[in-house]
C-alpha cells in the first residue's frame, strides 16, 4: 500500500455550482468553504499530515472585483470565526503565495500562522495569490544569489514548500484537466485524479474513495517492477 502524507487539491467548480444552484457565483464560493471544512476533518481521520488547498491563483486577479472582494471577505470571516477551533484541533495553518492583501487580511493570516505554528496534527497549506511559475522564478533568483550549486535539493530549499514533502496525490474537482499554474515542480511524480464533481458537491466519501484507489496504484518512478 502506498504511503500518503500529502494531498494537494485544486478546488474547482465553485462558480458553476453557485450559478446552477443559487444563480450566483459567490454563493458557490460560500458553499465551497463547507467542503473545505469537511475535507480537513476527513484528512485528519485518514492521518494525512499535509493538505494543500489551492484557494486563489496569481491569475485569479483577472476576475471581476466583486468576486475577488467576496472571496477575501469570506476568508476573513472564516479565520475570525474559526481560528480558535482550528487551533484546538491542533491544525497548523501555513500560507503559500505572496501575502499582498488588505492590511486586515494580511494581519489575520500572519496571526493564524503564528498561533498555530507548533501544531502537529495536520498542516493545512492554503495557496493564496500563489503561482508556481512565480515561485520558481523567485527560488531561482535566490539560488543564483546564494552562489550554491544548482541542483534539485538546493532549488527545493528556496521554494515556498521547503520543509514540506511533495504531494503524493493531487485531486482536481470541477471536470477540468489542467494544473492552472499549481505546484509544477512539486507535482512531478504525483498521482493525479481529475474528478467531474464540482467542489461544493465533493464529499468525504469521494475523498476516501480516491485515497483507496491511490493506495493501490503501482508507483514505479521510472523503474520497472
Ligand atoms: C475555484 O472555483 C475557486 C477559485 C478559483 C477561487 P471557480 O470559481 O474557478 O469555479 P468555476 O470553475 O468558475 O466553476
Ligand atoms: C484554479 O482554478 C485556481 C483555484 C482553484 C484557486 P481556476 O478556475 O482559476 O483555473 P482555470 O481558469 O480553470 O485554469
Ligand atoms: Mg474554475
């Protein structure tokens, strides 16, 4: 059975779910947050150590201002309301991406990271204003400046995911088969599951089913068995 320490998820399909069910894309984002909470709990149940959630890409700034603002307000409210609860569940919150948000949200994110820093149950990496190409360029610049040898280990050490093992499993909901600038380096050998369901419809059972399937995949890493 394959070990599973790190699951990464591209939580796609909120907008379409919202339009279909409530005639509003933003309603889909709100519903998507409920799924986030469910999948965090399910990850703890399955003893997963790292859960990385793609919440906002560097490309998502192209969206209408009303939607972008709604997303960040949703996150602000969530953190204000749920930070203590996350902390009590021994969850560590870590932000991937550049924190270039309102002062209020930046402060909240920093506070959440600080308070939960030593928690050990599950590390939730929230990718916010994250883009893999930008991450790689920043890492290469730092590596170049350091004068260290250019190799895999040294480059990985300058990524925002340093100290985090690569995801063994990537799930993308929303019936789209692409990576959308997410963890391009780190996903080099991940098992990828593209799921038709929209993110708000994704359930614990769907998650457990994928994990079960993943566990029995023959992972060869270029070798022959
Ligand atoms: C993903 O859902 C969530 C974010 C990008 C914030 P979408 O908003 O992309 O949903 P669809 O793909 O438009 O349905
Ligand atoms: C990817 O979804 C980003 C997040 C889930 C946060 P998008 O809906 O933005 O990606 P594209 O536009 O389908 O590539
Ligand atoms: Mg989408």
